[in-house]
C-alpha cells in the first residue's frame, strides 16, 4: 500500500518540489489549497493529474480536522505560510494567524484525529535575526527581527511543545534561504533573475532593490525538501538546521546573475530607500552538521550554479512569453 502524504502550501515553490519528490518515491500525494480566486497552480501544472487537491484553510480549524479525517495521511508537511518578510511588516496580524497560529491548528487537528501522523514544520532562518553567533545551529538563541521571523519562532516552539506534551512525531527544519526557478518573483533572487532576462531581451531597463549588503546562506529548494522528508524517516523526531554553510551578499548575487547574461549590474540597478525594511537582518549562515551526521543530508547545487540556472530559466520563459504576445 502506498504511503500517503499531505502537503500544505503545495502550490508554492517548496510544495511543488516536495510533491515531485514524493511522487518519485511512489507516495500518494495530497495537497491542501485555499479557496481563492487568485490561487496559482502553475508550479504544479505538470503534476496536477497525479495529485489529489483539497480545499481547507490554516485559519479554519474545522476544515483541517475534516481534511485529516478524509485523507488519513501518514505524513503531513506544513509548508503554508505568509512568507514574504516586507508583507509581514504591513500585515503583522494576518502573518501571525497563518504563520504562527496556523501551525497550532494543524498540530491540534493531528492530536484530535490521529496522533500517529508524522509532522514536518518549515521553520525559517529568520528566527535567528541578528544572531550573536555565526554560523547558527540548533542551539543558537532566537532573535527574530520581523513579524514573519517572530511568527516562525512561535511555529517552531509550538511544534516542540506538541512533541514533548503529546508525543507527536513533530520535526522542525530550520531552513535557510532556498531558491529555484520556481521562487516567487517578489523574493530578491528571483526578482533579480527575472529582471536580468527582461533587461537582456530589451523589455525593461532597470531593477530597483533595497539593501545590497545583506548576506544570506542560499541553497537549492530541491535539496531542502529532501531534508524535510529525511527528518520524517528517522526513528525519533528532532529539529535540524538545513543550510549550505556559505553566505553570499546581494551584490555577489547581482554579479553572477547579470554577468551570466553579459550585463553589468551597476548600469541597471537602482537603490530605492522605500524597499529597506524597518528592521533588517544583515547576515545569516547556517551550520548543518547535525543534518549531515544524522540524516546523511548534503546540498548538491552550488550558489553560482543555482543563480545561473535561474537566469537561464527566466530567459527561456520571458522569450516564450514575448513570442506568444508577438
């Protein structure tokens, strides 16, 4: 009998990669989607016929209970969140409802329906904020600097609480930034690679960004969802930092992306003070030693290769879109 998994946030970058990964392992894959007139299924279009999609909402406890009773999954991966940090400053209450209390609602539904379900919570490196040590590991003190980071910290600790209080197999993956051609265009890496493609093809002339000095530990999303699966295959639940152990600046990312297209970023990038956050995190770098030693996990895609792949994918997509319009 096939193993059955439920993914919240299945239409996002991580959800799409995880669904593809689980299908390749012969899982029966179910996805939770919100009832929304703007829901975008583009990332899972090629998998749509292989998935079972269900309407439910992290804001609605009863819908989650009904969903678990209907699907009866062995594994639940909670990837759904309001995940764009600037939006969390503009909509802190909504961010908290989805990204913090939403985790509690899923865990409570598991406790009520089937406490044997294995649960994965996607925690963000933003929980570390302006960390006092580098690199950050599982013992590093949380100092979030945004409503998003604070909400993710709550989600992390409520998963730990349900594990310790109710013996639920709950794992948190403290995931550092992870990118791909499926990344949302609002995030700085994809915003950049999309702009590079459009500038190269003469469809736009400049890219506006905020803090170019921020440094992040960027990896490939496909690697990170593999780590999530590995966590739920262990004998005991635990929390793990998932990261490459390298950090790169936004400037370095611009060098790679524009250079790959034969462009000079300094001729096209403009700094807009309005894009600076009220409180920013200057540098994050993760220590994934525990994941290497216990899960046997390692990243497979280097940062320059990742950014060049994203540029190539956006060049191909923009050319096609321009051709279709023409």
